[in-house]
C-alpha cells in the first residue's frame, strides 16, 4: 500500500490560515467589522483565541486577509465568466449578477471597503486599491471591446461607464437590503433591470440602437422594469413576514 506523503509544515500553516479567514469572513459579513469578536472567530475556526494571534496581529490584519480573499475570488470568477461570453450585453449581465451575488451576502464587508476609498491619498497607495483596480479592469476590458465593436459608446471613458454601472448596482443592492429583501433574491431580480437601464440611458452606442428606437421611451421602459423588480422584491418580503 502506497502511503500518502504527510502534509508539509507550510501546507498545515496555509490550511490553518484558510480556516481562520473563512471564519472571519462569515463573522464580518454577519456582524460587521466593529461587532465581530476575535474570540468568536477563533471558536468558529475550531482554534484557541491565542492561535488566531499567532497567524494574524488582530482584527485589522484579519480583515486585510478577508479583503484579499474576497477580491481574489471576485476577480478570478469575473475574468472566467467574461471570457466565456461574447458581446457586451451578455457580459454586462453576467458581471451585474455575479457582483450582486458576491456583494449582497457580504455587504458589511463591502461597506467597509467602500469607506476606505474616502481616504484618497492613503487608499491610492494601498493593497486595497490594487485589488480593486484588478477587479475593475475586467469591466474596463468589456467596455473597451464593446466600444470597438460598436455596441457601447466610445465617447465615454471606461472609468465613467464603470462608475455609472456599479453605482446603479450598489444603490439597488443597498435599497433592497434596507427593505429587508432576502439576499438570495436580490441578484436575479435586480441585475437585469439595472443593466437595461444602463444600456438604454447611457452605455449603448447610438449606432447599436434599433432603428427608430426612442431614448426617452427606452429609459421609461427601463425605469418601469426597475419599479416592477422592486415590487416583486417587496412582495417576496411580505410573504416572508
């Protein structure tokens, strides 16, 4: 019988770090940074509280590790999803639903990440900025290719389009969470209407619109879809009560 090689010390360290970061991600998602306790994180990871401090200096270091895990997975999955699809609209639809699926359950983590952006000078030289930039480059790639193919506007910088796209998603997600909408229902109900509104109002190149398409009418239709989505979400919430 062939024996499996024993795990190396480095593998054991990485596995312990993974367990602790997984527990911290859950704790920060549920309780937020301020209210999460290292003792509870240790208990969830199945280790003593002192063990956590052997691997991480404290909650700030734990949050940095959670942040790296969050962005690494978000970026990796976004890149893979975009690579499988052709065309600006399907890619944007994927990015919207994928972002909402990742952010809605971890909104308290995302809110702290967003808060960090307020300290511009510190933020631009931080690891958080580099990780965020790695993810946003996925959208910028879609925007550039969409402009080249004539599907998206070429007179708007990708950074401006990105701000409007994710600004709409963030607002819709926050509004749904504020109303108490179940997290699992947010992506499917919200992503489509936001993407439609983005394309109808700002993103799509004029030449890509259907002949005779009226911008005002398209915007009204997109707004109506957003209203309908909101109504569905509120109905789901009422059934939960």
